[in-house]
C-alpha cells in the first residue's frame, strides 16, 4: 500500500492512505498512523508491520547497563576500525573505517531493542526514466540475499516488528524485538548482509511486481491523496520533489534490472548509511558486534554524486484540477519554502500551526467553525533541499467550494496584513516541545525520528530545529511569512497574469555544518529503571484496589524514561432496555465531551493540555461505554487528571461545536461509503447483524447512519449524559512514574462521587447465525478492491480450543511472511499487497470469529478467490507441520513479550482485566498452554472448527475490471 503521512507540531493531522503500525488483530484492513515529528511530503511504506507479529521470540532478556555502567562503557577501549565522534544529549556517535556512521542510544528502562539503518537515498536521487527505483529496492530488500532465501520470512519467523519506508531523501529499515543478545546479533548480521549482498535479481523482481502495482492502485483509491500528488507535481517543474515517490507506472514496470542493480551498488554502501541501535543493550559488546559485522564491508571506491537540480523561482499562480469519483471535495495549496537547514525554516512550523491547528488555527475557525468546510490540514516539509508548505481543506460534496477557496486564500495570504500573534507562537512552541518530549522518552520513535534528520543532512538537526523554534521571535516568523507566502509562489488554481510579479528570492540549500554553528546540546532525557515486563512482575508491582463508589484501580508505579506515565479509564453504563434507540445519541454525546465544558472552551482545553505536555483522548466504546486516556509526565499527571475530570463531568455541549461535529461526521461517512475498505467493512457488519433497528447493537447502513446524523438534536445530548454517565462501573489503570498515594487521592476527588442515574447491565453479543453468504459491493473508478471474510465461532476466549486456534490462525494468516495466505497470494502469486487472517473471541460468552482479508487489483479477483479457497482447503485437509508449530510458538510468545514492554498496552490491558477479575497471570497461563501444544492438538482443532463452506464473504471494488 502507499503510506502517505504528514505532520508537524500542530495537532491537525491528515493521512489519506495508510502508514504501517497496527497488528493484524485490528479490524482495520489498512491501519492509519501519523508521526508528528517526522513530516514527510510523501512517504512510501512497505508496511510489513501489519503483516507480522509485534516481536521476536526471546529465550531470555538481556538487561542494558545502568547509567553508571553506560559511562564506563563509553570510556571502554574501542574496537579496531571504530572511532568515537561525539556524544549529544545521551546519543553517542561513532564512525567505522569504511565510512559507516553509528548512533548508539542505550535505554535500560524498556526491555526492547530497535535496529534502524538509514540510507541516504530516496526518490530525489532517481534519474529520468528510473522513477520509483528507490522504493522498488525497498521491496527487494525483503527478498533474497546471498545468505537468506527470504529476508521477510526470516523476520516474520522471529516475530520481529519491522518495516521499510522510502521518501524523497532517504530509505530506512528497522526491526524492534525484546532485548536479547542473540536476536540483536542476528539483526545486525542481517542488516550488514543486505547492505551489500542483496541479490536484486529478475526472479524476485517478477514476483514482487504485481505487489508494487497493487500498492500503486491502493493509493489511487483516494482522490484526495491523488490531488496532493498532482498539485505537488504542478508546483515543481524540474526538481524530483515534484515526482511521486512510488514512481511512474511505466518506469516501474519497465525497470532495467541491470540499472536497478547499479543503483543498489551505488547507494547501498556503508559510507552512505547510518546505523542506529536504541533500547536495552550493552553498548560495548554491541559496538564490538557492529565493528565485526559491518566493519568487514569494504569501503567503496565509487564517488557519491550530489544532486544539483535547483527549482527556479515560481513566477505566477498555478492550477491543477482533478476529476474522479469521491465522497468529498478538497482544496490543496503548496508554497515553496527553504530547506530544514535554512535559518528561517523554523518559522514555517509556527506558521503551519497558526493556520491549521485544531481547534485554534485560523483556517479551522474561519472555515470549519463557520460551516464552510469539515476539516483543515497542513504540514511543512523538513527536507534536505528547499521544500514546501502545504495546506488543505476538506469539504462536503454540496459545500460552496468557491466561497471556501476565497476564505482559504485570504486567510493564508493575509498573514502579511494580519501577522502571527504572540499566542500563536507560544502555542506552536508548546505543542512542539510536548511532541519532542514524547519522542525522546520512546527509543523506537526517537530512532525513527532521527532518521528524518539524517535525511536532511545530520541527525543533530533535530535539536537545532528545537532550539531555533524556541528562540523564534514574532518578527522572524512574520518576515518569513511575508517573504514566501504570496500569490506568485502558490500552486492551487488558476493562472492570473500580472504586470509586476511579486516573486520570492531563490531558495538555496544550507550545509548542515553551517546550521550547526553555535549549537549547544542540552541535557539528556532522564533514564528509567530496568523493568522486567513479565506477567509475574507486572502482577507483583501492580496494586489493585477499589474506591467506595465502586471504581476499580490498578496502579503500577515505576521509573520510566522521561518520567512518563500512561493512564486509561473505561466507563460503562446503560442496559439493553434503557439504550434502545439511543446508539446514535450515545456516540454523539461522547464525541462532544472534548468540545467544551461549563468553565472552558474547546480551544482553552486544548491549550491547557498542551501546556501540561499531555496527549489525551475521549472516545465511545459502543453505545454502553467510553474510554478516556492520558499520556503525560509525573509532574503533570494530577493536573491533567483533574482537567480530564472536568471534560468528562461538566460538558457544555456548545451548539456551534455540535454543528461542526455533525458536518465532519457526515463528510466522513460519505467518504467511507465510496471507499472499498469502508464499504466492505460496513457490508460485513450488516451481514452478521441480527438485531432490530432500535437495538443499540444494530449495524446501520451508510444511508441510515447519515439520516440519523442529520436528524440528531443537540438537546438530546445533555439529558443522555446526565442519565447514563458515571464512574461506579469504571476501571482505571496507570503505569509509569507517579506518586501512588497522590494519584489515588486525586482519583477519589475527581471521580469518587460520580455515579450513573441508570443501572448498568452488559449488552450481550451472541455469535452470529449467518454463515456461507457472499455479498458484492460494486464501486466505480476504484483501482483497488478489498475482500473480507468472517467465520462465526461459538467460542469464548478461555475455551480449551482457543490456544490451538490462535496458533492455527497465526500459521494460516496472522504470521506475516511466515503465513500460508501471504506466502501464496503475495510471495508466490504476486496478487496481493496485504492478505491474512485473524481470530478473536469474547471473554463473556461463546461468540468469536475467524476473519480473512485481502487487498488486490479487481482484475485479479478470480485468482485471489482461488488462492484463498485452495489454501484454506489444504489447511483443513493437511493441517500444520512441526516446523510451523515451532515457528508460530516463538513468534506468538515474543509478540506477547513485546506488547508487555509498552506501558500504554499494560494500562489498557489492566482496565479490561479489572472488569473480568483477571490479572496478567492469565496471560502467562495462555502462553503456557500454547507452548504445550502438539501438532496433533492443533490439527484436531482445525478440523473441528475450520469450515470453509460457512465463511461469509464480502467483496468491494470495481467489479467491471474483474470481468
């Protein structure tokens, strides 16, 4: 799939296509994710993470050194061929004799390790007729090398969380796994192997070609994503930043294998790469391993050629119009700006925030709040060479686009007469500082974020940008806006001739060395404790209790990197009788809570959480509950909790915000109704539904959901909140650095007297009786199709057969490259970019399902369906092998270990366990049951439960292309 992700310090994020990151247990076929500190004008992600378990099986975790030991290691003798370069804010840089740059970021507080290799090659380095070459190589790096027959399969067998991404300036690969010397050693050897010894052969290219086409077609499904690409292309006449990273279809399909091999040999070399190791590891022994594995690679004799194309100054407005099917309208504007290394670049991070922040940005207030649009978005590209400020607006199909366009351009280009204010500057600085704190406390995110600074010229540029942002003055921000944001520098609509063009100066790339002059590193982020994330240790360190009101607590205090803490609160309310006909009101009520309280507006609440460096959310869990979460730091936890309490307990339900929410929801439904993924998911839900229309569990069609939204009344929300919302049936968990007594007292103060006026009775969800049905959803003008399948199973999550079925599902489709379905449909037949299976079951009643999915070109529908049928039939007939059993056991166990290393995961798991009266001991017991399984036991469960004839299938796409 194409993964386009953009972001900056402002909170408004928009991602028209997918970014990898969620596990296959998630219901979404294409998980969505954005990175706030890694804005990429266009990012292509191989997205292997959704196809693989989260981690690698670890026989024993190896603790990283404590801070005192780390200092001693830094002073230890260096291995031969390695030299120490510098240490900046806890990050140590080394250089090998062959030119490889090495960054070590030890962090003993999280029992995982991330290995990342960033190559200084992206689509910017591609030549005429060879577009897409950098991304194509990214795919082939998961194929064969001299030592590995299939790199992707080897990663999946080890259960590693892994991915590869390509953008304009760089390509990177990473894998995350539980801290273990053997696994770290394997990962380093593998990365050293594919650095210079990948095969890059025609056989691998041929089998991957349909997959790459499938990825192209997936991006073609989103007209707004294509609008972005077309507008960027119009903004650049010569520079490769105007070309789509995935490349021209003709270039990719006709790629010359000899040229591709030469491109690989030119750029995949130690002197053109940076290796980063972050997490819990021993620095001295790891550096020795790196010197041994990577130091053996020869320093290349070729000369690295720079890119020299400079985009000329734009001399007038440009326009591009895209016409294709879709459920929304959109405006998108591009302004050329300096590169990240330029002194005035930081101003555009502030300008973007001032314009696109939700709910405080000018465009949000003048377009969304005014009812002219449903959403605004934007980003400023942190690129190695002069890039762009990009701004966009989403509108409903019936909105007045001409009026919105006038307000949009008047607001953006009116910065010259209506300058950025002190409050807008401060807000952007607070948001940026908050986001950077989160990155610095998370080794994996820090590793990936540094990859973007490396692409811009030097990893330390992240800290230079931080310092420049904090030192910015209003005069500097507004001078940058006046210089660069003007009509002659805009690509949006029409051409208007003028006798006296007002042009920008020529942007020049600024060397990183010049940008780094005067840079003074700040203190490194505070390290956390070494915490063994085993079920027994989690249970032993967690204190479970209840408030007099009934609210249950699970508190796990521990020292964490950056003094971070994760808190989650689940509320439950209502019953089948009391919630009849209330499902739409329940959802709107939860969505309106963040929109303002009796004391503060939505904007004030947003600013207050930013000042507390807190990420937060409130969302409905169906009609009978909601989840609220906080991600913050020790000093800010109690104030953030009190502010959250105000949001949950004292909503104001402002009319203007209600209309904004209604418009955004309508636009979202209309867009989903034209998307194959959205149509397939909705159709499958309705197929399995057996509840009457007024039942809160009923699955609405798009038309019914839209009708309910349009008919919804604001005056129904406050009574619903007063009648149902309360905390006595709730569960709350906190994990991280906090004072337990103070937090418990604060929870009692905020939620102790909050009770629902309506008794709670859990909504049952019996297993669907619908089996063996097939539904086709026909969509015109869509280049990609989606298949979803569901086999209802009368199983509860702790039934005797569940461990065997979980392992069976892993082998069939949940194991990424190591699974039967992906091996057949992607590796062998080259038909689908993503395909697989998952299994889930209720903890309350025998109601489970085995699910299947695939994305593919509509013309390949018959072959995809044949592949599914043959693989499932063979699976039921022959069962699994001993090798598959052993591989799946390791991958599942390691995935469990990696999940438990996340404080957010542990907090989320506790709120569910408190309701069920369980602890993490149940996880250990399930792990033990899986470890004890035999091949015969798994195969017996497969024969008992897997019935291909009972699977319900939904196919969504342009069926005319499959005729």
